[in-house]
C-alpha cells in the first residue's frame, strides 16, 4: 500500500496465497508518475468484500509485465477486478497477463473508470474471466471495461478470450463482453483479438457482443 507516493520505480515482488475481506493485492492511492513492473498477484482469495488484485488512483502511472492469475472471490454478488484504475488519468497498463479470475458479482479483467482520460491498455493477454453467480442478473463479466469519464482511452493489441457468465441478464450492459465501452468519448480501439466461445447456460434473448 502506497499513498501520495510519486516518481518511484517499483518492481520485482510477488503477492500470492493470501486471503481476506476487501482484498487489495497492491494499492496505489493519490500517487503519480510511478513505474510498476515485474509483479505477480497470483492464487489469492477474497472471502467476502470486493477483490482488487491491483487498485490505483492518481495520474500518469505505468504498469508493465504484470501477472494476475488464479484469483477468486467466494462471497455472493461480490465484485472481482484484476486491474482497477479510478480517477487515474494517463494510466498505462501494458505487456501483462490477467487470467483465471472468478467472482460471483461484477468480474472484470481490467477496469478503467472515473476521471481517467488518456489511459492506454495495450499488448495484454486477458483470458478466463468468469462471473459465476447462479442468480445475479444485473452484474456481468468482461475483459476490459472503460466507464465514467475515462475519455480518449487507447485499447490496442490485446488478446481477450474465455469471458463467461451463464446467468440471464436484465440488460445488454451485463452480457459477457470482450471490451465494454460503457461511457466516455473519442476512444481508440484497434487490433484486438477477441474470442468469446462456449455454450451459455442462460436463456436471455439479448445478444452477446464484443
């Protein structure tokens, strides 16, 4: 956990086999111009509160060569996020892997929201992101989500696959998505590979989309 920490290079650490409520693997708050690299957040469990493998606020932070794998959230309707950036303009998340994340609420590999303009999500592998609640109709799974006033995001050269949620949904916004542009303007989205496959167990008539 770092707060109001600026202009640092942070690298080469592992967070694994941990559990707890309101889980934060690595948290960077109100911090700017940091470079974070060669980090693993693997094999962790959120017991009840929301799960964030990496959670940040603050501008112009760069994350590269990050591994977020095999994490799960056990509590019903509780959210799980691989990389979560809020009010974090200029965030760069690149050359990284987010895989095998499951939760029973909102489940997102990479989430950019709030006043996070000019963020860049590029050259990442995102796979097996699963929202596994048998009953929740107003939450969903997606590989990359851009929301809030996160204008002018760049989403490029990412490989996204295995996004799964088998429960009926009440609106298209909750259907499993490779890339979900929920809000914001002037985004650039190109050269991403998206494969959403398998048989949905829900019977909702709303179509799935990438």
